[in-house]
DNA sequence: GCCTTTTGTTGATCTGCGTCAAAGCCCGGC
DNA sequence: GCCGGGCTTTGACGCAGATCAACAAAAGGC
């Protein structure tokens, strides 16, 4: 899910020779070595389903590159995205053997996985890992709660502005562009439908509100996916957040 | 927040002579002893605010008795409840010194608190505590995500049915009545307004939908708060959940 | 190149829920 | 007993967003 901590770790993770900094940012080298021994990689293509809710899940892991979504579906087909998995985000849950959500690769995805049983053993012997996981999970929880406010109380326009502003911020963090005053440019990693699933809207409403924000000069669009935000504070205003704190608590 | 694990721990917690089983269910006696040395109690009256979002927060703790709510507000007054704190639920976050949410006592509340600094020290020396906290936090995260589906995709009627069914289940668990086939009876611990804040609705809509469920025989009401559910599976049907899994993942 | 499929836009209409308003219920104070 | 304030219910009405539908614009496939 989107939050400061996972973002700040992301670049390290993809550079890190053993590719699991996210899990073990503070571990000593011998602990890293033990993690190293049980890890393996899996690749998924864009559009491919990584896990189905209810499936047996005998691994945990973290995203190395690409973007995946976490979502729930009702029998009648209504679906709600409950998380967006970015590089360094953790998937799976120690102590549970079935998946609670559908996980789908939005782009090509590489994951760094650990078989669950050895990982749990290792966690018992390595307090740092549980502490690191606790930190990450608390961040996820904050992000999920922040999103409950978006889903429960914001208007469609505010929802779109919230999503754009969160993606803009993520992008700025990933690319090490600090709080630049100038215009911000990024690509939307999601289809209109995926955005709708994240925001609890229909894809038509998403499209309409994006057009409206464009007409009002809050954003500029080239093609369908390339977004320019001339004035970030204006966008955050539209999102209805407090000027500074913003969406990341 | 509402979930199986916290529920199952609750009765033990209130019986436990040192009142922090929730945090340390698996600890050895000397670890319990160390926790014991840094704990203290705080009492709050119904309606009283326990913490304001943004306040400095120099303790963590767990609810011993009573019910409190966790919520976020926008500047214009719109508020969204993001969690319901029941006995044994944990409040506060190691590693952060300001509160992220408003916490309000719905009934009279007793909390068992630990000053943050000594608690964090203890956590570093006691791996069980971090592991236990991780488990609890993962449960909270699941509950929050489950609620995202409710907020984003369910109709008002389904939302009400979801809330009633979750409270009914909690009540059954607390009172050790298993999956009884017969009618289920409980008291609503929340005002219509608090329910609205939880469900992302207005209090009028909450009231109307409760009346509708009553008219349709899904529930019976005596007074405003005393609810009888003649057929639990019917209620869960109305909530739109899969028959078995239900809201607790 | 052309054809099919996926993705996105825009319009017309419908409806669920919010908003505004009035009145009923229940409890506690005096 | 009466009164006042918090909570709840119910009605009338309007609007934001869903739904249904048509079309445009990219993206592959061959």
C-alpha cells in the first residue's frame, strides 16, 4: 500500500544485491545471509493473477519491481481494491496458510519470495524481522484507515484528486525529486477501471471527473495516462486534505 | 477493531490479574513481571475524549473494559470512524509520538497503559511482544480492509446488515455462545450517528434502513437499542457476504 | 495495411442516498 | 408532575453518481 516508509525503502530494495531490504532493513549481515538462503524469485506478466483469495499460500514475499493490486470481490462481481503493492511492499502473512485477497499483477512484476515455514522459523530466531514487519504492517494499517476516510466520506472529485495526489507523491519520492515547487509529471499506472475499483466508483465517473479536473486546469493530460500537475497544492486542496499532513498520516 | 482474535482474547484479558494478556498472551512469567512494573490504569467516562489526533502521545495501552471509537475528521466536519476498540484492543503505536486519530470513549472505559519509552525498551528485549503485536496488527489490517469493501461497494441496507452481523457475532463470542441455531439477542453499543460515521452514511439513512430491516422481519427491535435476530443466516445474506467466511476473513 | 479488442470519453436518464425540516420518544432535573 | 435536551423516526425534495448506450481512440494480431 502507499505510504512513506515503504516508498523510502523502495529504491534501496531494487538496488540491494540480495533484494529483500524491505523485510530486513536493519538486520545484521549473518541474518541477511540466512534470509538469502531461503529466498527465490517469481516473475509475473502484466494482467496475470498472482494469487486468488482462498488459495493455499505457502510463501510470503515482497515486490521487487512492478505494481500489483490487492482486491476483494463479492459474489455478484462488485470488487474493491484494498491495496496497491509497490516495490518493497510485503505480501502474505506469517501464521496463515490461505490468501485473503486476490493479488493481480498490473504491470510485469518480480517478487522475492520465501517459503512460509522456513521464514516463520527464521522470524522466531530473528527479532529484527518481526519488528520490521510490525513497522511495515502499522504503516499499511494507517494507509488503509486513511483510505476508509476517502471511501466513506469524500466526493468523486475529491477521491480522484486524492488518488492523483498520492500517486504524484509516490512518484516524486521514488524518483528522489523532493518537494519541488515546479510542475509535477507522472504516468498513471492504473486503468480507469482499476482506479474506479480503488475509489469505490464506476469507471464512467472516474473518466468524467478526470475530464472535469482537466477542464478546470487542476491537471493537464497528454494521451490518457500522462499527467502534469501544474500546482500540487491546488490538487491537494481539491483532495480535501489538510495542506501539510496529507494522505500519509 | 472487530476481529476473531481480539474477541477471543477479551474475556481472558478482563480476568487476567495483571490485565495485559492482550499484549503478552504468550510471555513467560518474568516477562509479564517486567510489563507489570511499567503499567498503570486510566479511566474515562462515556462521551469523554481520550486523545485528539495530532496530540502528543507518550503511552500505548489496551482497553480493559468498555468501548471506544477511533475516527478521523476533515476540516469541514465530515468524520469517518476507522476502528471500534473493544476490550483487549491495542491503542497507540510504538515508534510514533503523536496520535493519528481521535479516540473517544463511547461507554465508560478503563485502559491499561504503558509509558511509551519503557514499553519500547521492553519490546526490544522481549521478542514475544513484537510478535504478538504483529499478529494483532495484521488482524486489524484485515478488518480495516474488509471494511473498505463495505464502505466502497455496499448499499446502505447491506452496510447496516454488515454492522449488525459483526456486532451480533462479537457478542456471541464474548458471551461464549457458539454458533447457536436459535435467535440472537444483543444491545447496540452505538448511537445512530456513530453507526453512520462507521458506515459512511447519514444518521437518517441509518434509521431508515434499520426500520426497513425491521419491517421485513430480518430483525426485531425492543426500544431503540435492543436487537433480536431471528435468523442469523438471513441477516448475513442481507449483508452480501459469503455464507461462511463472513466479515472476519 | 486492415480488423478486432481493449480502453477511454461523453451523453441521457434513473435512483439511492443526502439534505432540510418537523415531530416523537425517553430520561434526568427540579 | 412538568420541562428541556439528546436521541430517533419519518416525510418531502434534490442531486451526485450509477446505469445504459453509443462512439472514439489506441493497441495488438496477422
